[in-house]
C-alpha cells in the first residue's frame, strides 16, 4: 500500500504540484510570448536596404524581408476577394507557397519625434493597438484561406529620425503615428537589427567660463574622441544639452545655454559628424550640479552635457 501511495504522489508531482494536504495545484504554464517588442528601436533606412530581399522561394538565400508596406491597409485589403497587395506581394507569395517553420511578422511604427512626454506615450499605445489589430486581420484572412504557415505577430516602435537617416529633415512626416513598414523573418526570436543598443559610452560635460560660449582649447581632445566614437558607431546620435549658472535673466540664460550647445554641435560637424545625428536643447539654469553662490560652483553649472542615444 505504501508503494502505491508513493507512485500516486509521484504522478501528481509530474502533472503539477501538490500542497501540504496533498491537493493538486495548478502548475505554472509556459511564459506567454508578448506581441510587443519593448523600447524605442533605433533603425535607419540604410539598415533595411542592406538586407537581401527575396524574389524567389529559396529559403537558403535570405532569412529576412523588409517592405515599406502600410499595414494600416490590411483590414480593408483582406475584405476583398482578390487583394492587391502591392509591395507586400513577394511576402504573400512566399507565405502561400512555402511551408516551413515558424515565421515572425513585425509591424513597425513610429511616433512623430516632435511629440514628446505623455502625448508620445499615448500615441505609442495607440500605435501598438492599431498595429496588432491590423496584423490580426491578416491572421484571420490567412486562417480563412487555410494557409499552413505558422506566423507569429509582433509590433515594435522605432525612432523615426534614425529610420529616415539623412533624409529626416527633408522628408519628415506630419503624421502623429507613422507606419514605417513590415519585417518578415524566420523563427520566433527577434532579430538583433531591431534591438536597441544599450552599450553607449559616456562622455564628460564640456565646461564654459561664465557669460561665455567659447569652447576652450583643452576640450579638443575630448571632442576628437567623441567624433571618432560617433564615426565608429554610425547608428548612434548625440544629444547636447546646454546649461548656465543663475547670473542673468531667464531669457539671457536660455539663449546662452543654446549658444553653447550649438557651438559644440559646430565643433562636431567640423570633425565630420552629420548635423542630422546631433540634437541640441537649451535648458538654461535647470539641473544645477554646483553651488551658484560660489565661482567654482558656477563653473560646474556652465556646461554642455553629452548623451549618446
């Protein structure tokens, strides 16, 4: 009898877990795969253009396809008996004719970079929901057509400035949410190309004398290192934030802080860094790191901070 009880208990442990009274409890299931690739991904147009786009059905030639197809059209297209897929046609040909392991389709959207703060977060939520609804419409259509391929659907937000690269200032969209396109890749893991880089180097603040926006010659070595780093990491950009001490009106301090950030931007441009990779902001007397009652403290506050992004 004791042996039978041990066998029964073993079976319960295999099927799940048991509490102190011997009652079976629910075992933890497999972690659910999230459809959202978290974070704002930094991708430029050139990154997509370097991928081989498949034009045949040979899986050996490529494992990724990008198309600038506007996925917001999917719900309307899938209502038609014979959808006109346009730029999406090679992808649909592949899905229809090739039976293979799991594929992942990622809808990529961006929030207009002129919109920040809570409104950006609201639009990002809207973009995620809309993208998933569009992909669900495609999934329902494929199921109705009895296509065999298993496709996982994901969405990711990209930084529009990085996606457009040098064309950003010439072709900036006025849309609040921008449908940049679709990525199709094989397997369920996300591609490294759509993962944000978190290994950025840090650089010290550039200090200025009070009431002055001149970059002292001693900072040239650090500026050389910064420009070399940006050249080696051409997917990265830099944010230059100008600050001042509290000597002067708010308008004066804001103007001086902007001038300082602009001077650093000019120094980087002279070293070969494209202007579209450099952002400047004027923060005036905000975020003091030194005591404005002392000269040494004011020197600390008269600065341009450098943030790689």
